[in-house]
C-alpha cells in the first residue's frame, strides 16, 4: 500500500464538514476548543504506512521490541531500528526516546512507554499516560518535526480502558497545542486500529475539539466544489477497516469495559 501523507489524513474540520464525525450529544468538556481542528487528524489503520515526520510507538521499558504496534513498527522498519534501540539503554514508563525510521515511510520513531493500567491506582496510570503524550510532543518539537501520529498508547496489552485513554490523550494534546510550543506543530494525528478505540476517539474528539460552528449550518460554510474536493480527498484514503485488523501478534489483555459515555 502506498504510504499516506499527513496532508492526505483528514483534519477534524474536514471530518465535521463531511459529517464523518458527529458532534457529541454530551457537549464540550472543560477547556474544549475548536481552534486546533485544522491541525488535528484522525486515521484508522496501520501506523507503519504513514509518511509523517514521526510516528509514536507503544514500546516497553527495554525498547527492544515486542508485539502489537511495537512489533509492527520493528518489522516494517527492519533491523536498523533494533540496532539503534539497543544503544538507548531502555526507557522508563511515561518517558519517550527518539530514533530514525529506517525502512518506514516516516522520518523518525518516537518510542514511548505507557503504563500497564492499574485500576487500583488510576491516577498514577493517568499521570504516566499524560507524560507519554507530553514527552512525545516535546521530542517532536525539539527535533523540528511538524507532523506526528500517535498509536493509542497502552490500550492494547497494557489494558488501559480505551475511553479513559482517549480522554487523557485528547486533553493532553489539546493543552500542549494551546501553548507556545504547540504552535510549532502542523498536524497531530490520532491513529486508531481496533473498533474499541475508533468508538472511543469518535466519542471524545468532539468533546475536546468541538466544531467551530454548529454542524447543521456548517454544510453551508463550504461551496459544492469544496465539498466535492474534500470528498475526493477522503475517497483516496485507504479503505477504513470495518473489522478489527487480524493481528496474530496482538492479543489484547481482557479489558474491563470502561463505562461508555
Ligand atoms: N498500527 C496502529 N495501531 C496499532 C497497530 C498498528 N499496526 N497494531 C496495534 N495497534 C494498536 C492497538 O490496537 C492498540 O490500540 O496500538 C495500540 C497499543 O496496543 P499495544 O501495541 O498492545 O501496546 P500497549 O497496550 O501500549 O502495550 C505495550 O505491548 O507490544 C508490546 O512491546 C510492547 O510490551 C509492550 C506492550
């Protein structure tokens, strides 16, 4: 499959215009803002196919590979990635380190180590997950990277409930983009893979990044030509998987269903 570039990935504004994303019936959360909606993207599929500046890997403290997205990234990158990871001396939970992308279409890989979800210490798990997103964004800005795509950190083997994880991810990204350093990024993309995470982001994105004007009258805000152009762009994207990708490596731990919103 040809790599997908950052500009090919629809922004939230485009998804609202095309009615591919619904305004949440629960309304915006505290601090919600539409100002970043042109710089937030959403993509369902294999993160290793994205030709963005950086993809964010859900790694473990050894940084020496594993299953899930970690396994997919190492397989696609080739042996050079593991060789560089061996020089990094591991990475503590909540922290991130950066390597080259090797055979991947992206320039860099940011390896972040998410928490193994601990439902007896949810605040600690949340603090670690926030730190994963924040330190990844900081590394991107420090390395002059403009487009960054996140896998759904800790929502697989590490068992973080998808809705809670998406809430932390959206809130942390929005707060970072509100700051001066956030203005240096051109696009932050959330990558979903399994249905549970698609549902979580479809629910939480409109609560953190609501449309700038009511979706109903929004249709009038673009000409027919613009809508046709947007549809054409969206139609060139790889087909959105309608079932959970069969990833033999990826056997997510049995997760408690978080209370759906
Ligand atoms: N592209 C995008 N997302 C993917 C892909 C892929 N190719 N493969 C899996 N995912 C998604 C999963 O569906 C999940 O939403 O990545 C998210 C993170 O799941 P895991 O990869 O299981 O990572 P995590 O839960 O953070 O557990 C990390 O798993 O693979 C090991 O070495 C890794 O020990 C570490 C642990």
